[in-house]
């Protein structure tokens, strides 16, 4: 189970996020009152998909012994207010000596990364006050 703790004090909108072994800072951009000290929350969500995609592709290609030398993933997250839905666009660039069959397989693998599965299926959020 993934578990994090987020803490915000008086400094707008700097938030310290801790896992069991790591710490990062999230913040809002200066144009909305933050100091731009870290990724904005929407960027963190997009980052999860980008990182998971790249890691999944690396693991798969390495296991197959394919010549995948680099993976670049760009993720754009937007909220479509009119239709009340999230829109995520992902662009994957694969580098190395890969044939069309390998490239197509890697696309399928990318669509099966754990974060892609999470974001593509219903999500339930339960909140309690402590």
C-alpha cells in the first residue's frame, strides 16, 4: 500500500510530502500565490503517470533484452470544466533499435502500467477527519 503524509504550515502554499523513505515539496506557482518551490499538485499527478510509464517500459524492455536506450514521456493534465472530466494526454518517445512489432508491444505495455490502470478505472476516495 502506498502511504504518504502531507503537511502545510503558514507558508503559502508550500507542502511537505513524506513517504517512509523520501521527502518532496509541493507548491503552487507564483501566479496563484505560491512560491513555485516544488511541483503543483496537478503536476504531481501527471508526474506519477510519466514516471510509471517510463519505469514500466524500461523494466519490460530490459527483461526482453531489447535495445531500448531511452524513453521520454510527456504528460499534460487538464481539467475540462465544461464536461466535468479530467483529460490526460501522454506522448511517449522511444529511442534505440526497435522494430515496429516491438514498438507496438511497448505501447501496449505503457497502457498497462499501474498508474495508467488506476487513472483509467473508477476511483473511490474515502476521507475522515482525525
